[in-house]
C-alpha cells in the first residue's frame, strides 16, 4: 500500500508545483497579450512589460503615368469668298471691290472693265456710265442689297431696271437687258448677287453688241429715280 501511495503523492506534489508556477506567471503573460492586442488589463493587475506595436510603412508604387500628348493644332480658318451664294441659290458674280459692290455681270473680272464714263454720246451727251461686254444671256446680278425700284422699257435703254440701295439715295441702273429674271417685280427685295436679268442688246445698242449699260446716281428723292447726280461706277468696281 505504501508502495502505491508514494508515487501518487509525488505526482500530486509535482502537479501542484506546476499549477502554482503557472498561476504566478499568468498575469504577466496575459498582460503582455492584452497590450499587444490593444486590450486594457484588469484593474489592479500588474503589468511587467508591454510589447510595443511597430507599424512598418509599406511604400505603394505609384501607378505609371501615360505620357501627355500635345493637342492637335487647331485647323486654320479657310477664307471664304465674300460673294458666296445669293438668296435664290445662284452664285454671285465676283469678289466685291473696295466699295463693297459686285461687278454686275457674272464672270467678268475687274481687270476686264473699261472706263467709258467720260465718253461722248450723240446729241452732245456724256455717257455717265460704263459698258460691260459679255455674251448674250450672261446673268446680270445685283451689285448690292436693296429693292427693285422700277422696271422700265425705253427706246434708248431697252429693257431696264432701277435698283434702290438701302440708304434710299443711291440708284443703280441696268440697261440693254435681254430679259428680266423670273419673278422680277417692282418692290422686290434684293440681296447682293441676286440675278436681275440677262445681258442683251435691246434699246439703241447696235444689234449683236451685247453688253450691260451700268450707271450709279445719287438722288434726294427716290421717286425721281431718273434724275439723280451721276458718279463714275468704274472706280467703285475696282
């Protein structure tokens, strides 16, 4: 019996020693664990040492930046002819001169014009206009904006048209027309480049001498469209 009690007693004493050792070390161990995990120790517990928490900075590489491309150059503005397209869809005669007037016969260049303003005419008259030669049927166009003041047929001018400018003082006169453009009536509003009629040889023009007789006058009364003060159209069309 004693042989069996002695080992049991020794074993019990060993286990008691282990329990007592663990009991003494437990506060220190759990205190360190609490500090490491961010937990607060119990009130009255004695903390032997805290395990410091070290934060290791991690450098995250920046995302690659694609190279910046220079913006494409803005295309240059294309210069447009001041003639353009008229209200009735027809192309205008030519580029206007310094006065802003178009050459009244389509396709005729300023370099082709002849200054006949001072030329003498029958019965001691002065021409007071320029003649613009062109094939029969060539479109005659409005030199500026305005309104059709008068459609008139005369022995001297043949088929003619008087065009009043927006200032209501300047009158443009087109004579020796072959015919008027369709829909041409008195009082009709005009845009520069609108077709008025077509080159002919009516009136006192010699047969086959197809040309436009073009005058510019200034009047104080549009009702007296025939009696204005003439001015030379030639420099106005250059």
